């Protein structure tokens, strides 16, 4: 028989509990790994802000509020880039989130076991496609075909207030906010789907079977058992997709039209912060380069703010569910 290890109370002063050194070492390594993320983020924020400071100092508050981007005359207003980033990302989420959740539900709750592997493989394959391929497809195939469709939609919705203005363009072109949003939606759908599918798979089977045993339909089971359990994971997947959409460069730069204009017409060309940096950084110097680095600082801060707001929203929902 194997002798049992002595209890901790019987260890002498010169002896250590089994595994105590390894436990402390693991705790130290894990702490350093966690702190390294914060340190790296802090260094990124510090270094980029330092390089962008000449533009911040020269422009002042107008750097964030002005709409004029004229490097030849030293005017750098980033509001149009910020607006374009938000609009293109919102369009992408509008189309991608429902489709992603639907695909994830189909894989986990409806599809046969053999079909699941094929669908999951195809989703993972879409996530691995380089962004430049999406950009080329959007520029060469999607944008030319959408120009006529945009024209028809603009004609149909023209009599409707607000909607008619939104679905129009000056000029109407395939290279627009809408096209950029559609390409981004295609790019982030595999990401959101994969994360949401993994979250749905963690829902306890007993919880779902209990809902069905009480007479719930499949949709009622999903709404009452799957969604509440997966709320945090869904928001996390959406945030990761949003970060990909806001930070995408090449694909967006090829299909958005690269126009610095602040307009509510979704069929008009525009620009985003990431696309603007990618398309202009190579020819920039001095304050011009500092202004482009400043776009990266604004994008970095915007991503953090959105993440904090989303996490607070999820925590509030979870607290409300726990109270209920």
C-alpha cells in the first residue's frame, strides 16, 4: 500500500507542503502574464499618444470635432473618419449578428451530427480567408453589381422621409458605406458564429431538457434556457467582431470610396480611421503623420470605451436576472 502524505500540521519547520513551491510559482507566472497585458496596452497607448501629440497640440480640440481633413493646408479634423468607422461597423453588426446567432443555433440545436462538422469546417475556412481577398471580391464583383441595386432602392424610398435620405447617395456608387458594411459583415460573421456556437454548446443539457419537459417549444426552450445562459458569451463574440470591423483596413479601403465627407447617405462614399491610416500613411510626414497616428489613438480609445460599456451592460443584465 502507498503511504499517505503527512498532514500539513505534522510537517516540521524545515519541510514544505507537497506542491507548495509549484503552486506559488504558477501563481507568480499567472500574475506576471496578466500584468504583462496591461503593461503592453499601456506602452502602446503611451508611445502612440507621444507620436500623435504634435497633431493634438497643433489642432487642439478641433482635431476631434472638425470635419475638414486637408493635409496640404495643415488641417486635420477626424470627425468624418470617426463617423465613417461607426457607420460601417454598425452596418456590419446589423447584418452579421442575426445571421451569426442563427447559424450557431442551427449548428448546436437543429443540424444533424454529420452536417455539423461540414458547416463548422466551412465557417472556420471563411474566418481564415485573408482580408485582401474580401476586398478584391468586394471591389471587382460586389460593388459593380450593387450600383444598380442602390439606384433602385434610392428611387423606391425617395418619397419616405428620413429613410429616403438614408438610402441615397451623392453620388450613388458601389463604393460606399453600405458596401463596406456588407463586406465587413461577411468578414466578422465567422468570428461571431464560432464564439457563439461554443457558448451555446456549454448550456447544460439538463437545463434544456427540463424546459422541454415542462412543455416548452424549441423556440421557448432557446429563449428561456439557452439565451439567458449565453448572454455574456454572445456579447463577447459581438465585441470581438466589432473590434475586427472597426480595425479592418485593406478590405474597407478598397470598397468604401475614400471620401472624407460627413453624410447620412449610406450609398455615398466615405472613409474610416483604419482605412485612412492604411491608404495615407506611406506618403505622410511631420504633422501629417502625427495626425494619422492620432487616428490610431482615437480608434484604440473608442474600442476600450465600447468594451467597458458593453461589459457594464452585461453585468447589469446578469444582476437583474439573478435578482429575478
